[in-house]
C-alpha cells in the first residue's frame, strides 16, 4: 500500500527543466518523465558513469542513440520521481531512427568482433611493455616515436570504442578499457563530456558541439568568428596540430579540477564526487610516469654537472612522444570532421 501511494505521489510530482538543471543533478529527464539517476546509476548495466554524466540533463536522445529502442518506462517505474511540469517542451524519441534501427536488426554489429578485441589487447600490451622497457632499461627518441604512435592507436582503437560502450557487451569491461584514455594522458570523464554528452548529441551545432568551435586559433565554418590571422590558417594548422597534446595532457587536467569542459560547459554534479577524484589521481599518475620517474632516473645516472642536461633530455623525449601521438590524433580528427558536405546548425537542440 505504501509503495502504491509513493508511486501515485511521484506521478503527481512535477519539475521544470530549469529546476532540474540548476538544483536536481540527482535526476534525469527521459521524455516527459523524471527518474532518480543517483539510484539508477548503480543498477545501470552499461556502468554508472554514463548515467551520472546525464544527471540534471535530458537523457532521452542519448538513450535512443545507444540502445536504439524505446525507453522501458514500466520496467524503471521504481526509479520514477515525477514528470515534467505542464508547458515544458518534451523531447520525443525519433520514430524514423527507431524504424531504421528495427530494419537494420542484426545487419550491423553493435559490439566489436573478437578479432578487434584481440587487436586492442595487443596494442595496449605492446605499449605497456615498451613503456616499462623505457623506464627500466633505456629511453630513446625512436622508442618515444613508437610509443607516441601506439598511444594514438589506443586513443582511436581502444578508449574510443570502449567509452562509447561498443567494445564489449559488458558495461563494466567497457568502463575499465575506457580508462586507457587516462593511460595515454587524457581524461575519461572529459572525453565522455565532449563526445557522449555534447558532440554526438548536438553534432554540428555551433554553440553546443565543442568540435565546431576553433576560434580564436582557426575558423571552422563560414559563419564563425573571423580574425585577421585566420587568412593563413591553411598554412599554420599543421603547426597547431603538433601542439594538440596540450589539450588532453594538460587542459583536461585543469578542466577536471574546475569541473567544466573547456571552462564553458559544466559537468553534472552527480558525477563529481567519485569521478573527479579518479580522473585527477590517474592524471597525476601519467605525470609521474612521464616526467617524475624519467627525471629521477636521469638524476641518479648523472654526475652533478650533467644533471640539468640529462633531465632536460628526458623531458624532451617525453615531449616528443606526446607530440607524435597528439599530431596523429589531431590530423585524423581534421580528416574525419572537416570536409566538403559538413553542415553546421544553430540552436537545433
């Protein structure tokens, strides 16, 4: 009887979007209903972080994008906490997309085939072994070049698929392999914020898609801010790509501390307590592996008059490794995101 009364109360309870966005990051909006994201995140088969990132947000289209079916409202009734207030705009499932998903059926695999998983494991194991060799035996420019390339492969072949929930059927495995983004110096949380929460939900939206915004460095589309030096961007964009490593290796660290992507898009406070700490500690571990430990080894192996030169060389080797990996990733991004036929929108929601 008490349970039935609670359900009736939840059916009558209403929330405005503004109220949820500003005050209730423990809730998530799905169509016209409001669910307890704080409780459901620990029961979510795909891992808690995916749900936590949408705390205080509308997760309707995100659910459809990843599940390709209608939301099981009846099944999640125990987590229902209310409905959108009258007059609020309701995000509905895209019926054309659902129909297309139904027609596709099993024609396209939802998860990585076994040989892709083996390839990913080989790349990660090789990178781990070479890094261990570099720290315990000898670091070199050639080895740093290979490691930089392998880090880029981890970014493209492992963390990308895993953090999109597409490497394994098991959500916990995806979350674990998604941490490879931290291994190569980025942030799993910031990657999910940029790609899952923003880019893939608002593709090509000049305000909501971070990939559409390149100013003040470059002009990404005809309607964006124009600054005088952009007339030369087709010459200097390769130089900018050489410095892309700063974005994940340094920028994401401070964004996690500020809990705001590009210091403009705030993250859900529901994800903050656990994932902010995790991301910060793993980022510091990356700095230890590529700055502190090589420097300590150089200091131990050098005479007092050679210390500064030896440490400088080790830092330069680490910088080169980051440059190689970052350049490959940035060049790949340009090829896959900026080409004839790409269209940008404004306020498409």
